[in-house]
């Protein structure tokens, strides 16, 4: 069997009953795996448990059934196994009391890099996201797009084997988001991390990924379809008509699945 | 306003560079045309020439330096100055309307304060009251920190202590102080405890809400990057708690000072609170206000200079121009 970078086997997540609200079966029997260096998008409607899967893979959520592993090791043993996982959230999640540089230093420190390497790594990732001039700015002095670029820089600074991204561009305006998507692909081309990118935007998923995994709407959301995009050549361009056609196709298939659910 | 401000500053820069030339010239030109910048950039050559031919006279430059810093100070603190002046003016207004035995004018009070400050009694009162404030504030701060943190972190503690806090908060501080005097006795220990207890519930609520407001998204971020528990507390939680701590300290100090005065008035025979009560009984409002004024200055110094400086140092990262 080929090496998998990420692997979920029959993962079910149930949020327990709290107060008056009933228990919520977020995800049911989720199974998928990714190859090292693959860019995979999980596409599904809002509230289908996409973020739940990321939280499980990042180790933030430890209450689930089934198996989750990274490079063959269970998520719970990930720290010891030395596999570096970075997480980019919907919001930048930078510490406002630290400069951009110092925010990245935090990630480098927690990931165990020796201090002599910090400056070099920070300079490299900041130049990749074109923020070199803003290294000593505080996050609140930067625009939303720049803050998210700083978060991307932080993620790549630790040279992650796995990068988890939770709708990182959904809070930005479309033009900024376009630029960041292209930048992301460019940086990913240099690092070749495995990327698991969660989105509800079919075009975004088509433009970015090698493979799209579709999820149905919750409760008990599950994977319902898979689209292979390896025939779309890289580097990709927004002008490419084939990407538009493919993304229309993807939307049709997604509507097909969710529509079926509504009739049920 | 800002243009005039920068004009004066550029003028000052220009003046610094050419101490031997006519001192009023650049100021006037800068104020008149705002063209001080151009002038300032062209001066260095002439400055060095002036310095090599004749060294500047020390006394005159010192005097002009003082004038310059005074000018900067006045332009930058115009609003504060205006505020203080209007407050004193209002006091004068009240003094003209009311009889002098009830509301003596500021200069009369200042005069009384000046003569009091020559005596030893007022300083011993200040040190006694100051000591009580320090003790009461420390007790209140420590207890509130522990209780507030417990309530912010633990749901059980929150449920349990909520009732206590609300009860203490609603109970009049007068009743609390009298009860403590009855239990502990009419002594200094009771005075300090009595001043601390009414402050505790208010500070506790402050800290409790602050701890609850810690951004869990940042904690998740730190966990996702495999931060240890210690790293999370030091790098994520502590910096978020710091502003609450400083705000609570400022607030708590102000409250403790009022409570100590109250406690002294009720059951002590020394300290500023007792002295104020004493002069009140003698219908000597001048001395009452003089004592209050002295402590106002002391507390203002601690509050604005010390804690204000700490706050500015700690929170440089905050954008300063956020105004509604």
C-alpha cells in the first residue's frame, strides 16, 4: 500500500447533548486518505462538519469515533512522531500584542526550531507572501488580507508536512482572495506540503486542488463524491476556460447530491 | 491645530540648528507661511559655519531650550490644561456664590494646605493613611485575583461564588465596615480589612469578566502549533489578562482610598479620614478641603504617572488613533 499523508477511517463525530439542545451527529463514517504532497479540497455546504474534520486531524478535537492518522501515526502520537502540521484558520488568529515577526517566532518556538534558524526562516516566508517590509508591524496596523498573508507565512515557516486550511479566504474580498490563492499555490509549489483545504466555494476548490472531496449537508454528513482534477495543468490561471467549465461541473454534481438529500 | 503644531516643531528644529541667528525669525516665518520645512532643510551648512566661528553662549540657549519645551508642552497638552483651568474656575465660581465658611476659594485652601504642610501632623496622617491604603489594596487585589480567576476558569466556582459576589456587592459598605469593627475590634487590623472587603466584589467582577473574555481562538491556534501548557499560559493568556489587571489595579486603588477614608472616619483616631472628620466637626471647611486636595495630588501622581506609564509600556501594540 502506498504511503498516505492523511488518513481517516470511519470517523464519526457526535456532539453530546448540552442543556436543552439534542445531541448532534456532525460527521458519520468519514473515510478518505491523501498522498504526500497532494492538494485536496473538501467541498460542502456550510455546517456540514468540514471544520470538525480539520479539528480532529489537528488534534484539537480528541472526542471522536474511528481512526485518524498522519503519515501512519495516530493523531494523538503526532507530536512525538515529529510530523509538523500547520493550521490556517478562517481568521488570521495572530496575537495582536506581538509583531508579525514575533508571531511567526512563536510558531517556530513551539515547533522546536533552534533560535539561530528563526531569522532566516522568517525572512524567507515573509518575502514569499510579500510582507518583508511589514515584519515589525503589529497585526492591527495591517489590513485583513495582509494579516491572513502573515498567517500563511507563519504556517509555512515551520515547513509543515501537512497544512490544514479552514476557509482561509472566505472573509476576504474576491480580488484579495484571488491574489492570495495564487500566492498560496506558488508557495505550495516550493514546499510541496500535503494540503487539506476546506471550502464551500466550488470555484476555489477547482482552481486550487488536485482532488475534490464532496460532503453532504449535516446532520450525519458524509463524503458523497470525488472529483479528480489532476488533468488540469499547473500553474493554473484564472483565465483558463477549462477551470471555469470544470467548476460548473463540480457545482452541478454538488447540487445533485444535496438536492437528493432535500427530497428525502 | 495639527498644522500649527508641526509648524512650531519645525521652527524649533530650525532654531536648534542655528542658535546664533535671530531666534524669532524662523518661528515667525514658520507660523506665517508654514514654509519652515524648506528653511530647515537648507540650514545645516550655515549652522556648521556658525558653530566653527563662535561657540554658542550657554545661558541664552538654555533659556531658549526651556522656552521651546514649554511651547511644545503647551501645544500638546492644551486640552488637559483647559480642563484643569475650567475645573478651578468652577470652584472659584462656587466660592463666590456660597459663603466662604462653606466653600472657601481655591487660593484660600491652597494657603491653608501650605501652612498645614509645614506641620508634622499632616505628614504622619498621610503616611498612616497611605499604609492603610497599600494594605487594603493588596488584600483586595490578591483575594479578587484568586476568586476572579477561579470564577473565570471553573463553571462550578462561578455558580457557587456568584451568589457571594452579588450579596457582597449589594450590601452597603457602611454595614460591612461596622460589622468588621464589631467582630475584629476597633483596631488597625479591622480598619484595613474593613476597607478591603467592600472593594473585593467589585474587583472580582472585573477580573472574572476579563478572564472569561480570553480569546479561545488564539488558544486553539497555539494548541494547533503544539504549544505546551506553560507556553499557552505565558504567551497567550497572560498578555490578554494584563490589561484587565492594570485596569483593575487603577480602579481598585481609587476605591481602596475612598474606603480607607470612610473606615478612618468611623473608627480611627488618626489618618486623613479622621482629620477630615475632625475639621468637619469644627466647621473648618478650608482644612477639610486642604486635606482632600493633598491626597488628590498624591493619588493623581500614582494613578497618572506610575500606572499610566505602565499601561503605555504594556500596550504599545494597540492602535492609538481609535476614536468614535
